[in-house]
């Protein structure tokens, strides 16, 4: 019987159940700040923009809604 082959997906690591992309961004689902307040992070917003600064300058909590009222929700982050 021939071996079953599977197609490989783009590189995404899972650390403690959280997706990490090939570019080093970690998925953020809207819970509390995932790093120390004084950590410098780069965040990606739902609208595609990015911001870099201290984690305590970010509003981390959000609802998982893709509409105009939530376009600035943080969807991913990485330590800068």
C-alpha cells in the first residue's frame, strides 16, 4: 500500500497552544497583556497597521469581531 502524503502548511509553531508565524508574531486573541508592562513590543492591528512601543501603551483586550468598530484590535504581537 502506498504511503499517504500530506501537503505542508506555511510554517507556524505552536507554543502552549498559541500560533507563532514565520515572521515571529504570536497570535493574540484579545485577553490580557501577555508580556510585562515595560516590554517593548510590535503589535499588528486588525486593519493591517503596526505599532511599536511599551506593552502598557496597548489596549490588549477585544472582542473577536471584524467590523469598523474593532479595526484597531491587536491580533498579533512580538517582542521588539
